[in-house]
């Protein structure tokens, strides 16, 4: 993200937010955080007897045959402190504006969190598809850009190669998940993020489509509200939608835009009235 957000807690981190062009990655450090303690505490779940193990079922939901043991570990002072540290870092997602809109001079542009929220809603309201876990799609939509809390919203205009962007984000997701210790929460966030990044499941393919559709829908809304023409956002998604749901939704957005542009053209160039003989 090009525009630096105003961060009230910025001095608490060893690495402040920087524009992508001048960014170099370093680990995050939050004073007072109990990472090693939280790691031991959450790790204690995995050191428990097999009957007390906590984990994730096939839908990604948490299960634990010994709920009291897991609850005690997750509610320990160290684990609670680490959870709040993680959430404090996520606040950047609420305050950092999406770089593409900023670069196009749009006013009051959306944040990274705004974008992820509507993607999650898209996952909730989408039609049932055999073999697609809707709950997993919702979770994936919420975390797919979470590494941008550290690296910002890197866009092609930043001149950073795709492999370097991926490298920075992978290091960032490791740092963020380390805040949550060795328990299932950090592992789930990392697993969901990697699944999306690698486009390695039907859920990831659908959520990637939602990412593109949410962008062009937002572009249409900005065009309408701010009298802009944002062709490049639509062109960047052409031929890249992977799923039937994605193709149908994208076609609807494009159709609405075409009708709007046609209407504007007609208003600007009304048909000539026939002249009297």
C-alpha cells in the first residue's frame, strides 16, 4: 500500500509501516508480549495425552475431546496477551487503504479489511457447490490478505517482482502466526493463507474469484460515485475467473457497468432531432 496509515501504536513496533518501494522486511516485536510463554502454553495442548488433543476437523472447526484442558491453556495470561498482540497488529488492516485506489486518486477509498469483509460476505451468500466448504471459504476470505498488516498492499506499480512479494508475505505470515504460539489458531491461519496463496483447493479457487469480483464491483461503485473511468481494474480480471459462480457474478458486474456507460454516452450525445422540411 502506497499511502502510509496513521498508526497510534506505530512506535510499539520495531518495524514501522513503510511504502512498498522502500520496504525491507524485519520481524515484528511488541514490547510486553509473551511469545515464548504463549508458545509453551499453547504447545501444552499438543503435549497432552492423545485423548486431550485439540485440533481441526475436516471443515476447519476446532475440536477438543478434553475441552477444559484446551480452554485453560487458551485463556492463560500469556495466551490472552498474545491474542491481543495479534489483534493489535491486525488493526493495520483497518487503517491501511488499498493501494490501487489510492494510486488512482480516489477519495475515501476502502481499507484492506473492508475488502476482506465483503469477500467473506460473498462466501456466505454464494450458492452451494458440491465439494466446496463454505465455512472454509469465509475463513480464507478473512485471512487471505492478513500478511499485508506487515508488508502493506504491494501492487504491480511498486516494481516489486511477484516472487519477492510472495517471499515478504510468507515471512510476514510466519511472524504473525508466531504471535499465536504453537496451537491450532496460528496453524489454521497459516494453513488457510498458504492454501489461498498456492491456489491449491476448490475453496482457494473460489475465494480468488471473489477477490477479483469484489475489486471490480468496488471499481464500478467508485466510477459511479466519483465520476471515474477505471478500465484497468476490469481488464486485469479478463479471462482469469476460475469458477462458474465467479464467472456468473463477474458477468453481472460487467453487464451493469456496460449499461451505465451506454447510458452516459447517450446522455452526452443525444440523437439529433430531425429538421423541418
